[in-house]
């Protein structure tokens, strides 16, 4: 990442942040004002027996300031003004400061968090982020390869919106170029009626058009001529092109709807959108000497990153990095990269997006690396109209790995074809339906259908979002649909269970009863809840949606342990009952918020 945006801050309810600030004040007192923003290194305690948190600052700073670390730790503790937050800290080992939060402080922080925003402080308006996602190609049904771009992209948009950014989804459709020329020429030649064509018919036509052009040079010439007519915006070609686009996208939106994506038609920014912007890209790069002619083509060369020879044996990679980027072919045609360069110019220069996020297959890593570098060389990542004219947009490729079958190879049908996304999603719902039927036969048919959809789609999404981004993962129906373990169904079910306690509670419960954290399991739950805003801000920066999944799983498990140890409805006193109910409600609210940010539905019964 080119620039970190540390502008999303957690509210005052985060113990790590609050303790950190107090320790910084102490550091400034002990070591001088230049230490006021030294990292206080506050972490959850490694051993809970010694406290809730520890600060490891004295070791590093001791060395830097020429002070004995244990002595420095003692001076920090003496200067620390945090009696309202914690017990007097203890010093251990070479200079760890062990901190135990006072129950009253936890109660107050929880009360602070227990509002609609759940402690998440949104940014001021006006932080635009372009999120490149979905990116289907015309005349092809969405296949499993589009799953990740869709659901990771959607979750990224939801999380960024929650943090106060304004996400601008960009559906970078493959809707321009020779492939389209071939297809349109074929359907026009064959006088195929596009008004009644379905996507499967269109796919057949597409394959056939490809085959013909491969076998027959005349057909290829005709396709090229057709493309020229399309590029000249001739009415008949434009009409056919519109129709094939609509057939493709209408089917695409069916899958998007089933996945509950927030993406709509308004977010279509296909390759065709940039067609008038391609020549200016090439001209501008030539004019500035960034691009040059080579064997009739126009290319951008990159200065070698690391001229000294590399001893790691990864020469291949280095060679690839240095290979030039072709932006215009010798037949004058433009390329995928040219369009992406025009896209950066548009997103930064015209939209004013300060972050450009590309949720695209990891196999395109090299492509994006080169495109980003070339855009940087041209200064197209510099944001317009800002006071500091050097302010650069952040260009990020969120590279995801493949969805694999149990054989570890990219998932295919038995016939060796790409698995259609719609088939996969419908199978998920069918399988969930069978599970619901077995687990809860008493639900009405309508409820069963609702649960099956939420659980089936939720599980597919969760399995995908919770796996590490850049890595491949194995698609395993049984594991992803399990009700125990790190799955979407487990989290949905935990939510249902927490909510059912609330429904069983008597009428005289005080929903605003003061929190009352005493027992270790209550404290664990409280500390886990209080991590939410900071965790979310971190995900907003790094875009590691799997960290949000991990957090929610931790929360659900911590809640489980609490619920086993601490009776809620049968608590010793009404005050304690109400306090614990409020803790349950806050847990449910955080779970629901987090699941919503993953694009996973919650249910009241399942
Ligand atoms: N249509 C492309 C493909 O199927 C994905 C588009 C990704 N986005 C982009 N700006 N290049 O590979």
C-alpha cells in the first residue's frame, strides 16, 4: 500500500486506545515531550493471571533513551494518571507493565459503546473509494471465479460505508473489443433474434463465433470489420451490442440478488465506458516520454527496481516485473491495460476517489503492479483540487486465490467446465433447506425457505470471506454448512440463541440497567466486545475481511463460555439479570452488525 490512512479512529470506549493515551502522557512526563507520540505498545495480556493488558513500551524506549527498562517502567507507572481506569499497575520481568482494568471503567466503556453506532466513529463525509468488483464478461454466465470478486467486493463496500467512506462500486465489464466483434458479427450473420435469446443461447453463439474465427480467416476479418462498425457507433451494431449486454447482465443481476449484493446497474463501468479515453491515455504517455514505440507497438518500460543481482533464486519473478507494459498493439488496437490506465485516470481525476480498490484474481497481480506503476509515473494517482497537490490516491489490488475442489485444483464440474455461480448458489440453498428440514421441521414452509436462503448463501459467503485473501481455499459443502465450528451457520445460530433469551425474559426487565462486570467470563466478553470498533477500523485500512470473520467467531465463542458460566435469566438478583441481559443484547447487536458487514443475513429463528 502506498499510503496509510490512519484517519479512522475508535471512540473513547476502546481500552487499548484510552490506556495508550494515558501511557503516552506519562511517557512525555518522564522522558520529555518528544515522547508524547511514542508507541505505548499496549497489548492484551499474554497471561491473564497478570492482568488484562500489558504495555511493552519500557523495553524499547529504555534502550533508546539510555535508561534501565525496569527503572523506566517504574517511573512510567509512578507518572501514570489512570486510577479511574485500572488498578495500580504491576511491573514484571525486564519491564512489562501489567494492567488490570477496573470493573467500573469497563461498565462505563460498555455503556458508551451500547448505542446505535456501537462505538464506531464514522469519518467526515467526502472520502470516496472506488471498488472494482464483479467484472463479468459479455456473453458468459458468472462462474465460480466471480464469486470472490463479488462477495469480497461487497463486504469491502459495506465495511467502508460503515466507517464513513463513500464506496463507489465499479463493475468493470468486459464488454468491448474483438470478442464482441466476433459475437455480434455471428449473431447478425445468422440473423439470430436477440429479443428472445437467453444467456445459455448466447454462450453457445459466443463459442460458435470463436470457433469460426479460429478456423476461418475470412470470418475473423469480418469480425474485425464489425468491430470497426461498432466503434463507429453504427446503429445496427450498437443495437446488437446493447442487447447482448443486457442479456448477460440481467442474468448476472439474478446471481447478485441471490447474493444480496449492494451492486446495481448504476455501477456499470464496462471497458466500453473508456473507449473515448484510450487514445488520450496513449498520447499522454507518449508525449511525456513514459511510453515509446517498439516494433510497431507502444509500450511502457519500467526502470529496474533492484538492479543488484538477486540471490534468492527468484530471477523469474524479477524478469517478469521488468517486462514492459504494452498499451497499444502494432495493429493499433488497445489492450486490457490501456483500459485500466484510463480507469485510474477517471476514478482519481474525475471521480476524486482517494482509494482505488481492485478485488480481482491474484493471477492478475503482475498486470496491476505494472498498471499502478505506469499510472504513478504519469502522476495519474495525484488527487485533483486538494490543498496539498501531492496527495496521492492509494491503489490497491485485493488479490484473491482460487476456489478449489477437494483435489486442490480450481473447482470444475464433472465435465471439466467452470461451475456456474447460479448453480452453486442454488445448490447451497437446497442443501441448507435439507438441513433446516431435519433440524427444525416445525417451521412453516415460508420460514424454512427464508432460513435456507440465509443459511445457504451465508455459509458460502462466510467460507469465502473467512479464508485468507491471497490464498486458494477448498470448497467443502459439509464443512461450510456445519452448525458447529467457524462457519456462517454457527454465527447465525449463536445470534438466534442470544435473541431467544431476550424473548424469554420477563416484562419487568430494565433494558438500560447499568452493566455489572464481575466474573472472569463477563470480563472476557466485555473486553472482546470493546475490541470491535478498533478491529473494524483496522479492517477498513488493510481490507482483510477475514479478520472481521475471526473477530465474530471469537466473540461467539467468548459469549458461549460466558453463557455456560453465568446464568442470565436465573441470575442471583434482578439487577444482575438485567445487567447480563444487556450484555447479551450488546453481543447480539455486534454480531448482527458484523454479519451485516459480511453481507450475511441474520434470523430470529432457524
Ligand atoms: N473482466 C475481467 C476478467 O474477467 C475482470 C475485470 C477486473 N477489473 C479490472 N479493472 N481489470 O478477468
